[in-house]
C-alpha cells in the first residue's frame, strides 16, 4: 500500500535519539535495523536520517537495493564515488569539516553486504541498513562493525474506560491508527461509543505500524464494523473473495490481502511509482521463497492461520501434527525469518499456561503454501476446535479445584481461540461438544465478571428432540444467560421447559448407573439454583426455598465443592436481602470455611465480601473494613478481573430487581475499579491487554444511556470500593422485614416477657416474635427504594426495636449490662445474682429498656444488642459492655 513520506512517526523518540548517538560514534560503521514486516524499519530509518542531517548538516543519500540486479556491488560503487569527491563537497558542516555523509540503504539482504563494511570504513561514510534479517545474519552484521537493533511494535492500551479517553488517545499505537484513519476520513473522532473498538483494534494488531495503517484504511473505506467483524472472525468476502484458511486470522488476512495487496513477482513501473514498498516486498518474496522452507515449516505456517490472536507453542505443534523432535528446529527457522513472531504474552496449555505466544505476521502474503508444500491435514479446523475444547475443560477444572490463577490465565489468553472452537463445533453440528464447551466457560465468566453471551450462539444448533438430556442442558445454559442479562421471565420459561423434559425423561426410563444418577441429581440442583435466582426479585419466599433445596442437592453430591459454595453464597445473599441476616451470616461463614480448606480463593473472597456487607448493614464499620481488606488481598493475587468479578457478583447480583438499578451499581463499581488501578492503588495495572473494564462498559452504556452511564461512572470513580460495599449494605438493609419467629416457638403464645425465667442460651440468636397487642411501626415506603420490588401482602411487618435507642433517650450503663446478660440467655434471677441487685430491680430495668427501645419481648432486646454490639464481647466471664447506639430510624 502507499506509504506517504510525510506521515508523522509516533512513539519512536527514544529509538531516534539512541540511533543518532550510534551514528555519531566513530567506532560504529553503521546501523542495521531488523524486524518483522510492517514493524516500521524504513520509516524509523528515514526519521533517523532526517534527524542526522538536521543535527550535523551532513548529506544523506537514499539507496533502494531492490532496483538493482546486484545491490551490494552498486552500493560499493556509490561509496567509492563519495570517497572520490572533494572533502568539502563530501563532509557537512562549516568549511566542509563535520559529520560524514549518511547512506540509507533499504532492502539490502545479508548476502549483498559482503564488501560494504570495508568500503564504508575506507570512505568514511555512515550507513543505515533496513532488512528483514535472519538471526544468524544479524549476528554476522554485528561482528562486522554494524550496530544491530531490532525494531519493536508500538505501545498498545491494556484496558480502556470513558474516564481516561484523553490519556488513551496519547498512546502511540492509538495516535498512529487515528491519524491514518483521519487521513481518509477527516470527520472521524475518538468518542466514548467507539473508544473500546479503537483500543482493542490497536491491541489485537499488537501495535505493528503497518497493520495499524492497513486497518485504518479498511475502517475508513469499508467501515469500522467490517474491520471489527474481521477481527472477530465474522468477515466473509463472498464467493469472489480471496481464499483464506478460516478462523479469525483467516478473515483478517483476506481483508489485508485485498487492501494491502500481495506484491506481484515483478512490480510494474506504475506499481513502483505508487507503492515504493512493492519492489521491496517482491524482492523479499524472492529471497524467502517456498523452496527454502521444509514440509514441517510450511505445515506450521498453514496451521498458524487457524489461530485467533496467536497461540501457544503446544497448540501449534499438536494441531499441526508435528512431532516433538522436529518442532524446535522448524520453529526457530520461522522465527529467524520473521515468518512467525514471538511475544511474552501468556498462552494456554492443557496443563496450565505459559508466558510465550506465537503470532503470524500481519502481512497476508508471506509464503505459506506452494505447489510442493505440505498443507495441514484436512481436519485441522476440527483439531483446533477439539484442542481448545479440551483446554477449556482443563482450565475450568483447575479453577474449581483451586489452581485458579493458572485456569483464569489460560481462559483469558485463549478466549478468542475458544470462541472460534465453539463456532467450529456449532458449524459441524457437534452439539454435545459445543454445549459442554460453553458449560466449562461458565466457570471463567463467574470468575471474571465477563458478559455471559456465548450461550446465545448455541441457538444456531439443530433443535434437539424433546425430553433429551441435550435439550435440558441447553435450556439451562440459555436460562442462565437470560438471568445474567436481566430477563428472569425468559429464564423461568426455559427452566419450566427443562423441568418438564427432566420429569418426562425420568418417568420414561430409569438410569441404574451411579454416574447417571449423580448427573441427574446435580442437574436438578442446578435447576433449583437458577429458579431461585430468577424468582428472587418478586417471589422471595419461593426463591429462598428453591435456593436452600439447591444447597441440599449439592451437599448430597460430594466432589464439586466449588459449585456447592457458590450456591450457598447465593442463598446467603438472598437471606440477607429478604430479612434473615443471621442465616445469611451462617451460610457465608460455612462457605468461607469450606473454600478456605479447598484453597478456593474466588469463593473465599466472595464470601468475605458478603460478610463485609452484612457487617456494614449492622453498623460495624471496622469489622466490614476488615472483611473487605481480606477479600481484596486474596482476590488481587488472581488479577483485577477476579476482584471485579467478585464485586459484581455481590453489588450486581441478579437476586435484586430492576435491571437499570443493578446496571448503575455495576457501572459505579467499574468506575471505582478503574480509579483504584495503578501505582499506589488498590488494584494492579494489567500486564497485558485484557479489557476487563472496557468490554463491560459498552454493555452497561446500552442499558443506562449515555448520560446515566457517565454519571454513574464518574460517581464510582470518586468512591472507594469499600464505600461502595457499605452503600450497598445501607440501601439493601431497608428491605429487611422482621424475621420469622424462632423455630419451635408459638408466635401467638402470650406471657409476661419481663418475668421470663428461661436459661436457654439460644435466646441470644433466636428471632424476635411479634405480639398481637404490639403496635407496629409504619411500613417504610419501599417504592422509593431503587431495589424495591412489587408489594407483597404476605410480607411480615418490619422488625421492631432494631433501629437502636430513640434520640435523646439512651440506655443507662446498668440497663446496658442487663440487656447484655439477657443476650447471654440468663434469667432474671441469674442476672440479679450476677449484678448483686434484687430481681424486681432487674424487672424495672428491663421494663425501662423495652420502653426506650420500642421492644415488646426479651428476644427483641437480644436482637437489638446483636445489631449494636460486637458479639465477641458477650462472653459470660466478661463484664457486660455498654452497647454502641445504632443510628436512629430514618
């Protein structure tokens, strides 16, 4: 493609300064700039030559080696002519004394530089040579007196947010892409609605300048949607398009072929005039032709087109079917000739991950196949799909079994390849394998908070027969996706169909094997779990019953502790949201204990976040901060995505109604997470592109609208994450009605609460029982609350006496002591003996306490103490503490 000579160079200031210093060093004959295609060697060399001429006033001469039959001999003759010129005409500077002239030699192969170093040293000239050097030839150039420098890609964004639009636009790769696009479409601007697409384009193309310029040309002429479809592997040029190898890389390669254009073997004069790099590319193809590549190298190159965004060495070797003993030498050959490139980005393996990733060059016309080449076997796409399906299975197992950093990293680095594998399996009709792949990917979505969208692709599968396990599994996945998208009604319809299919299948045939029975039990538990979440916003009683039944179902199946504890956490949060903080705490503590034994950082971190919410709802800020700090300290070892995923599972839980309100909480969380990143922040910057925040922002923007989205994002950026948790607890605490009466107690039983002589310590944790004669407080206005659901006539009245003492009328120290001893389960006689006062004095203190707190029973006093006092201070041997007054109601 045309490369205008006046195009600005971005992000190369440091390299220009370093190379300029080398050229002015008398011990260096010149510089060899090497690197892959499109990396920007020629443009960097021209910028250095311009800086050299400006700084020294010396003459700079361009030399195009592709224009000559024997470029090495021609270059030596040029050096000799310069040497024969008078010194005053040769050297720059005042009086003809200054820096020596500089020759910029483009496209000079290693074989053509035999006598060049000696001639340059004799003539006293400097050289800048650009070439796509094999590694051995680069080492030889270094020994001949040349400084060899490998040109790298431009920096790319690792994530993006509407909060840092200006700073993202200053990243060199973004500047180059935007400048190239605006050269053809001056109206283009980077805005909030296209920010993520621009950032991800630069990251997907790895900051290679040539690829960015071509991508900008495609976006300007075809439209940005076509470019993004190609990056996602969804571009189809039609029957007249160029043949590709399939996969994301194949889709992008077809566009690059069309817009970059494979160089002809002998460029025409017109092509050479309009495209200065065409002759260089033609010469490079002659130098690096197929004849120099063996069968193994060609097979690896063909298979490399199957991968999306690169691949790990293990994946390339296994899918290409190359023996292990032949792989290292072939890979070194391809890397040395820049036909493949390697980076330190992570890549997934079947046994974890590795920090090595292979990429194909951005240039589509690299030699990959010829008449005598050995193409990849015909089932390469299927081998690719099944390899990544197996990788998804092993990564999900690692997350569930405790090796969570390896599992999350494998999923995140291979997400695009796994998605391509899913598309392949759907395309060939492998329904069971496709459903299993999406089922494994659920574990990663829960861990990272990523949108649950892949299940929708399964609708392209042929419709499964009714009453089959396949259709039941598919409906469960689709129901889960609907729940996460905020569509509980659609989820309930799918769950109803799945339940009917299960019932018909069980009634039709009895499966006698243990594995089949266990699978059916787990499927039933999962169905109850999803039903409980879907019904929670509007039918809390039924939802709680379903969630507890799901917990019981998972308990009966020993083995999948990760799933059990996740269901327990959902049940715990549901109990809290609907008025049972004691049950909620017990479930969360149990999940935390089990997850800690299993070294399950994801579940233990989420459990600690929930306990932080529960403590904040009771006004125990120090305890809430302690739980929060412990949660983040553990989760951050898995990366910022794990912290965000755990926060979203609590703050954006689908157990709450009103999708818009949940979306606002999610956006506030995104803003706070983005502000917490960086040096000195709570979260670390990502080490490679992951776009954890960026891809969620686009989804939330569509739900809230631009104005609401930006308002919530700015609000979150100014709020610490711990305060978001406390705000959530304060809002959801208003939804808590009075809990049910204590188990085994008759709520209609009337007796004098002052003269109770019970010594049962369970009174400390028993639920307050409402009296028929007690006048309830007015019900709060639930319609004003952002999470308020529809009115429920069966809902119990709000709890009495849980709001703390009335303003201006606190408890006396003796009343506080009596209340604390009531909480420990002591009778009036035991309290009198402990405090050395009469029993009637105890009765008077209880009566006055009940008047001040608005309580109607001893149980309600105990409940108030639990809400306002640290339970650790209530041991029988310790003196009764003075409760800390809670905030007044309202």
